[in-house]
C-alpha cells in the first residue's frame, strides 16, 4: 500500500460498501493482497532469546514458526512436515528441543529447516529437497515481523522511514501482558474504530480523563496518503504521562536511557500491517487484528515494559493493562453493533466526518489501492 | 400470490421437490419473492401505545423498528445508523427515549427517521439526505404488519376482503402470552403441517377431545385458489367453545361486545404472509413462521385476551396456552422427522391426499406462482 | 476400484494433493464414486435374527434400514415415507413392530417395503407405486453389507476371492463391543494411517509389545494392484496370539471349530469399502470410516466373539477392547495433527516410504482410478 504523496489525490468521502464487510470472496482477496503479503507482527525478540526458541504465528490459513537458529539468526518456517504434512509444533511458543521433530513418522529438521533425518526411508531417498518451506522474517526496534509474500518485501525500516521509537529502546523491553480476544465484526470495522476518536467523547470516559478525546485527525499526521500515521505528540492532557487510569507511570523502571528517559508518548498506526504501537515512558502497547472470518476478528494486545523491570516490584501488570482493557471492551461492543447494522441490504456507506475520521479515509484510500479498486 | 379464481386451474397432486427444502438459492429467492415482499405480522397496536414506543422486527437479513411518532402514526424504519451503519436499537421492544440515538458517534434521529443532529461534522455537512431508511407499515384489526417491498403493497384489508374478525374487536385486545421456538425443518414443511389435519387423528389426542380432527379441507374454504383460507365455523366438537384443554373459556372477560360476545371460532390461514389467526370468544391465537436457514424455522405464538382482562383474576396464562403448547410440541417433532427424511437423494415428492391435504395443495399452487414456477 | 494386475503399472510416489483433503466438491465426488457405489459394512447377521428386526445405516446423506423379512431374507430400504417424506425409523436398531409405520399420517409398509395401507386417501388412490425405495444388500461371512449403487454390484465374495476367514466361522459370532468416535481429519488421512505401520514404532508402544511394528508392507501382500490386501499371517511377536494388551486370549470360548480353533491371525484391508477386518482365535475386529465432512470422519469399531461366549464368564469386554481403544486414540491424534498441517497453501504432497507405506501407495493408486484421475 505504498503510495506517492500527491495533492491531487481524492480521498474517499464515504465508508466501505456492504459487500466489503460480508463477502467471503473479498476476505480471500484481502488475505492474498494484504495479510499474506505485508509484514505482520509476531513477537518481541526477547521471546526468541536462545537457539531453538520458537514462536508460532497462525494467519490467513497458514501456520508459521519463527525459530532462533544456532548461528543466532531468525528463520520463519512453515509448520508442517514435508513427508505426510503433519503439523510440527502445536504449542504457541517454547523451545523446539534438540531439533524440530515430527512425531508422526519421526522425520527431524534442523532449526533452519533442513531435513536432518528420515528414518528407514528407501535407500535411494535424497533428503536435500525435503527441507521445511520458509517465509520471510524481519526485526524492527526489537519487534519480529513475518511476511508470507513470494518475494521478500522491503524491510520494515524502509516501510516506516520516519516512525522513530529510538528513544524508547524497545529492543531492551520485554512482554509484561499479552491478551487475545475475539470480536464479532469484520476486521476493517475494528481497524477503523481504532483509528478515529470521533466516538471517544461519548464512549470512553476513562480515556477522556487522560487524553484529549476531541483531537482531530489530519493536523497531526505527516502525510495525507502515507500507509501509516506516526504522531510524535500523543494528545495527553496536562499533567498526564501515559495511558493508565490516572495518567501516571505504573512501571518504575522506565524504558530507554535511564539518564534521559523518553518524553511524552509516540503513536504509530500502520495501515498495511494492521499494526498499532503506542509508547509511553513506562510501557509500550501493541495492538494487532487478525480476521478469523468475514464477521470475526481476533484482537491481540501486547504490553511491554523494560527488560529489567521486575513484576510486583517495579510494575504491576494490572496497573499498566487496566485502561487498555476497559477501552478494548468498549470498542468491541461498538464494532459488534456496527457489524449487526451493516447486514441490511439497504445499508449504504455513510459520509465520513472529514475532521475526525481522517484516519478512516486514509485507510480506505490505501485499501482501495491495495485491492485494485482504484 | 393473488390469483384469479378459475375452474380450469390444475392443483398440484404431489408435494414440494427435494431442492425446495434444502437449496440456499431457493431460500434466497423465497426471501425476495415472499418474505421481503408481503405483509409480515410484527406486533399488536397495544405494544406501541405512546410516542417513542417501538417494536423490533428481524426478518430475511433485515432489522426494522416500528415506532409510534409524535403525531400518533406508525413508522417502519431500518434499524441502522446512516453514518457508520451501527445498529440503533438492540432490545426487542421498549421506548426509544427522547429520540433514536446512535451510541457510536452520537447521531440522533426523530421518531419519523429524520436526522436531527450529527455532532461535530464538517461545516458544510447537510443532514437532509441522511434520515433513516423506511419500510411500509399497515394495521388491520389492531394487528401491525410490515412490508419490506420496494413499492407499498395493497393494504392488508384489501388482501383479505372477507376475513371478518369484526365481532372479536381485536384492536381492543392485548398480548397475554408470547412464545418463540425453533424447529429444525424447512419453513414450508412447518407451514404445510399447520394447514392440514390429516395427521391430527394419530398425533394430537388432546386436540381431538375439543375439535373434529377428521374434518376435510376443501369443503370449508371459500375459494380454490385464494391466497388465504378463512373459516367462519371452526370445527369444534359439541359443547366445546375454544381451544383449551377442556374446550371451556379460560378468560372471563370475553373479547368483543360484552352484551353480545362472539359466537363460535374463526380461523384464517394466510399463505402469502405465513400467518395464522384463530379467534375464540375468550382468546385469539396467532402463529407465524420465520426461516432462519433452509432447515431451521422460528415459530412465534401470540395469545391475546381482552385489554381489560386481569391476569390471575380474569384469565390464567397457562390455561389459555396449554393446548397450543402441547400441539406445537407434537407438530415440531413431526416437522423435524420430515426434514430428516427428505434429505435423501432418492426422495420424490409424494402424492397429496386431495381430501385432507387441500390446504397444502392450495399453498403449493400459490407458491409456484409466486416463485415463477408456473 | 477393481483393476487388472500388471507389472507395468506405476505406483504413485507421493501423497494426496491438498485439495483432496479440503475440497467439498471432491468429497461429493467421492460420495458418488466410492461411498454410494461400493459395499459398506452395516451389521452382523446376529443383529437381524428375527423378521422385523432392523439396523439403520446412515451414510453419504442417505438413511437406509436393513430389515429381516417374513420369508427370512434381508432387504435394504430407504428410510423415508413415500407420502410426505418423513423419516420412518429413528432408532439405530431394533424391531419394526408388526409393520413399518410412518407416525406422521399413518401410512404402513410391509417389511419388504410394499405399501400396505394409506388411511383415508382419495378413493382412486393406487398403493402399488408407493412402496419404499430399496438399495442392495449382501452377506459375507455373517457380515451384512449395503450398496446404494444404481445397479447391484458384484457380490462381496466375488470382490474378495481369496480373503479367507472360513476357519473363524464369523457367521457364528456376535458383537461384544461397538464403539464410535469422531476424528477431525479427512477420511483418507484416517484410512492411510490405518494401513501403514511406519508410524507404529514411535507412536504405539503397547502394540509394539504384541506385534512387529517394523514389518514392511509389500512383501506380505498378494498383489500390487488389488483393491484389498489380505494377510494370512499377521506379524504377531513370538508367544503372542491376539491383539490384546498381553497378546493372550481374552475370550475362553474361541471362534471356529472347538476341536480345531483357528491358528494365528488374519487381516483384511479393503480399500474400496473402507473396511478393515482382523480375526484372531478369541475375537475379530472390524474398523470402518465414514466421512462426515471434508475434515471430520466417524470411526466405528466392532469387536466380535463367539455367539455362545458369555460376558464376564467367557470374556470381558474391556479385555478385548483395551489395546484397540488405546491404539485408536493414538492414531486419532496423529490424523488430526496431519489435517491441521495440510491446510497450508504451501503444502505439497510428500514422498511415500516405498517400503513401509506400500498400502498408502496401493490405496492412492486405486483412488485415482476410481475418481477418474488416471
């Protein structure tokens, strides 16, 4: 969804069509053109510290494992045996053990996917072509991304040239809370909901005590047609420092350089990768969305603190999670209500609020490009 | 399904084809040609007494609300916001409050559907074209019907010229019992079952103590090809007055004129609207059927008594419900058994009993006309 | 799937394609070309001893009953009424009573399917053409098979010319244990799993104490291209006599001639009928597999002992069942893991182990013939 900035581009003035929210064919095309093509967030590098450590990533009908090899690199491997196709690793994360072993017939693969042994095969059997198939993997600010594209896409850093989280030193963070929930709504409804704050004033009273819930969209964004939006100044209210219930830090061990901790908050909304990152000085917060069907979306929240922060001493998990959890619950209800409404054959895409739903317009424009609709 | 009476019309001699009972394409066409086109029963007017009162009606993929406006009329409005499409009213019935408000972004509509306010939209935003979309509503004998047709169909009274329930004064009744259940069978199996009493003798012993379960069909009907069947004389047995376990009244406050209560029972079977109405002097009984899928049907039973009848004083709800509930359970089992049987690829439509399954023949004939199969 | 033995036939060297495991269209074609065409095991004749006894058989969208007629023959009848299509017999097995009666409108059929009475039909109604539709039935070694083919296929005995279970006198056995379970995997994964022991060594420790789990496939089979595999010598370990936890008999009343009980075990794997039969001297063991959807398969296990064996005196059910139950559970897990793996769009059929997966090669070859893929 990379596009050239241009003053002549016409932004969409109304929302997605009904079929975009309910058609299985369109979902399959979205899988092909968006989810199997772009970089998708998988894990923090601290979850893949030692050789043999793996994290599983299931998306778009595929199961991929990211493994730390003996030489210290990361490899993304399709999670099925090249013999009868049995799934290799069934846990979400952990260690492969001494090798990646298929428990069906005992075939064994190295961490980099090469077939090491295939017991009792016929004498003329050649192991070489039967290694595990691989996908692409990239690391950015300590965050691991996978792409299922045929060709390796430009790196995450190339895709997000000015999304600067350097001060927060996220590569030295660790995961404090991970949370998954399912919303009965199309993923685009969920993504649009997360990108606009037009709905905040009457739906998020707790957020409204910490941040400005009437901020507009366009003014803070660096480009009308970028495939992401990066804000250096998150609109915290006076005296507020982070997204917690009272706006105060809930981790004593701050992110970044101890002598010069990050100031304010930064915010990234990456449309192509359905990836949202917010970083305050005490904790960073990732939100990603995965379609399970036309009307079901899995939401994943990851909260990170400094790697050295000790739970219940330096930070309490509920303290950094509470506001996010509450807002997530409120938003989920709104998204599900929207999915129920757009089911009508008489539904017509309504007008965008061009002041407050700027991010939705930006997203819909990029989506139409990615889907070949422009 | 209105047709001209004609002696040359050939009635079908055998039942529906297998595909009529299992094909999703045929169900979609039935939705278009029957359920979204004809008048469908929604509520009794007493449930919409004051301005702002509403009843929700979900059918054929649509959600519609019927609202009493400030000027006292009824309006049928599609239940989604014209901004992002969120569903507006989630309860089955109740009061809208001071306006119909979308809780997503705060857009507010009058009871007649006009957009009254859209907070913080861009300055040049014109509210006029963004009112709620409307459907058609009609009232007949105090019963509220909705149609989702593009053009307003002829009124219910015009469709049922001689279905006379005047004596029962149903507009002065109220709902005493409302009951919904789901049957695992195609809606046409359920409708045919309700229209014939060939199966009664061996399946409804309780009914058989109150009414003649060997009555034939054709003789009591006023027309071979009408799209409804109206009987002025329901075949009660000697000494029986209503459809209760012992055939005696279970509401002391009778329907109609207190000085001249209705005599006997009247019965309406309206094929086009999948609507059945039986009225005795003590209570009236509505049955409607709504397809949920090719093999699932929601049944709704509504029992009405006089508006002034006081529960547990003038009537007991179980007393007027019991026989209907028992017969409904027996019929549901028969319908589900039929659905299981017609799943066979070797199923061929069987012969109609032209004496006792007259109503099925009449229905199938009208159905074939409505579906363009004749 | 009958083929001519020929030395020039090329056996497949790799497994089924991804679409073979997930496509509903292919499943429908398998139903047509395999499951509705071939003989499918239904019951043991002892379950159909008296006139009116029936066993119900549901497969491939059809429900068929096998009934013992008054003249002592077996008839296979489609289980729906020829009037409105209602299912006739809802139990799995039992006695029809004095006739096969439809409880909807009271139509009554003889055990051979003829319509005996249709109460209160119009005077000119002719019962003759409204008998129940029939399928084909055959008996082999006391086992009852049904075929839904249009034409009666060659008998089971003709299809299995040298599968000799005579010594075991299975027609004088009875069912001791019947067990059904559902596996979340395509039926071909389940069938291939049952036909090879390449996976046994690392997955079936209990089996490995009784039989050789490293036996190869081809050497024991009589023909490379037969549609079944019959082994006269099941590879029991020294001192082992049957498939129980310790390899010792668990029924004192042995099968066959009491003066000369069967020696060793016999094994049949019949690809076309998805039917497996193992017979030891103390008990015989049937396994059949029925697709419920592309990714769900019902497994049925039937354990038989001599008709005169008395439970808890001559045999204990758990004793003859335990090893089979344990192995079934282990195999089910492997099959489900394989189904999960082959879902990847990158899955390519892997190579067969031509020594140990001979049976899979044989099956895939016959399958391709049956499906018109060769």
